[in-house]
């Protein structure tokens, strides 16, 4: 019989008795101030790939709902426009260049994320969280570099990118076999595209199950989907369904997997309203444009993955925590991937992160669209130790650097990429991203004092990371 069905007096007595027992036996249960945290990172998903970011061909109802029930940032940037370096910054709150993780690590990489780095999982585990990673790791593949050595109680997934396998379209048989592996699963070879087509659902289900099974203490679930990184694949249920083609199929399946996780999060909140969960959804870098119809859209931003133009670094970002983050908010305060660790640690408890981080606690941006650090400089590196671009507020300065581009040539098709040109170079280029997010009009000549200020900051940052171990 439910307590609510009892006559009022009896019900009140029972409640009092239960409270007294609780007081005598153990302290009364107070709501845990630490919310569960679910951090979902898509791979190579572009700024323009979701319904809530203006895509009209690809249906993403679950992520769109997250945005409706939370905050959607329009100016969230990753630290570097490439998988491993981007993830190093997400998980440490530090510029990847400080961690020694460069580019995209392959099976011959000599070092992954060093043990000395303090990851978000380690921070949260210290605060009593159960921690899990599912999907793509890509921060080192040897013992001591895998997720279970970096703060995750459990993990399953791929140690590398899903294209680092013998079926790579440009370098067939150059990579060894690619395995699904982890702390509580046998190694399983990705033999063909059919194996890859199961990954999204599998990652979503593992994350949903982990969340559901950890009710006794707060949980941190890091969900690193391998899609929509090439080779694009969707399971039979989703194949051929999207108006966005094969790429759209992969994104729509990813959205459905997000829905599987949200179903558990919402069920937990209904069962116990004191159990709060912060859900964050983002991507590691912009679209891999040379893959054409197997790449996403940068939504009108310039260039894509592998460049420090906005198309390479600005990605979708939505965060939901009912009661803390207002529903339906849209915010243009610039936030960066280095901010994730300090922000999520702040939600998990009052203490500052253990390690010195480059990011800022950006809760004011998520909760009331306020910028707690309007004057700070944010730097972007790519493929080297020299800053390529620096942001301050809406100003973005490119230092002279080479970049890759299709430069108007036709992109690849159906899984085979076109060749980029690598001979292009920027000069000193200043863009006002508020007026010109597409970085189309260089206004350096009109604002010499801003150029000088940002340039000096970039030089200090270069010297700083060279000094750091
Ligand atoms: Mg990526």
C-alpha cells in the first residue's frame, strides 16, 4: 500500500516513526548536493549538424529537447581541431600542448595522456563519484594510458579513431586491426562496416545501463560516441532513413542513443526528484570536409576540422540541469573546452581542481548567460607549439600559420576523401566574430591596438607552454 493511501493521522505517525528510526540508526538522508554528470562528446560533429543549430535535413529530436530544457551555447570552442588534442583538453582543463598530446594518436604513438595529468574522472572520483567511459578514448593505448588508469572505474570502447583500421580508404592495410576492448569486456575486432554500425547503439546502451545501475552514489558517465567520424555507419534501423543521407543516418542514430541515456536520467529524476543530473552534449572538433557527403556541416563557419578557423573549433554545446540551468536559454558568451573540467568540478563540490588548469568555472554563463571572465584570452593551437589563433571577447586574431583547405575543389564522396591543399597561409588577420562569425573580413588594419594586444598575449602563451614540463 502506498503511504499516500493511508488515513492522514496514521500516515503522519508512520512518517514520524521512520524519521525517528533514521535519526537513531543513521543520519537522516539529505539530498546529495553532487549531481550526476553525463558528458556526451560526438566525434567530428559540425556546428550546423543538429536541428537546434539550424539543420533542416537531419532530425535530432532528443538533442533538440536537451537544448529546449537547458542552455544552448552559440560560441563554444574546442581547444584544438583534432581528436586526441581536443579530448586531452576536455578531460584535463588544460591546453593539450601542455599535456604533450598532439594531433590524433595512432597505434605507433609513443606517448598518450601522461599519468601526471589529473583528469575530470580523477577529480570526480575523489569526490565520491562512480566513473565510466564508453566509446572512443584516443588518449593513449598502452597500460597506464587507458581510461582505467586515468580515473575511470570502468570503460569499454575503441582506443583509437574508428578509421584507424585496415580498411582505411587512403592507406589500406597500413593500420593494424582495430578492437573494441575495455576493463570488463573481451577484445573484439572491428571486422567491417557492419561492426562499426553497431557502435552507436552499443555505446548508448552501456552508458544508459551504467547510469541506471549507480543509484547509491553520484555517477560520472563520459560518453564518447565514435560517430559521425568516418567511416560513417548506422545500424539497419537507421540506414537509409535520413534526408541528410548516410551522414544524417549516423547522426540520427546518435541522437536516438542520446535519447536512451536521457530516458534513464529522466526516470531517475521522476523516482527521486532530489537526484539531479547535469547532461552536457558537445563535439570534439568540426566536420572533416574532405569527406564531402560523409562529413558534417560547419553551418556557414569558415573551413572545418584540422584548421583553427571557426569551422574547425566551434561546435554545438548544450547543457541541461533542471532547477539550476534555465530551460530554453540561448547564450553567446564564449566558452571553451578547457572550461569543462573547472565548471563540472564546481558543480560536483566547492573545491577547486587539484591541478593548475587553463579553464574557468563558467557556471555563470550556463545559469544566467553572464561572462565571469570577459577579458581573458583563449588560445588555439593545432599541430605544433605555436599559437595559431587567440580570442578575447568577440575579437579573434590569427597569427601567421599554414592551413589545409579544399579551396573550392570538389570534396570526396561516399567514404573516399578528396585531397586537401596544404600550401595556404594566413597573415595577421583580425576578425570581429560578433559581426563576422564566418571570418570573411580581416579588420587588422583598422584596429592596430587590438592586434598588438592579442599578439602580445599569444607570444606570452607560446613562452609559457615552452617553459611548462
Ligand atoms: Mg574528432
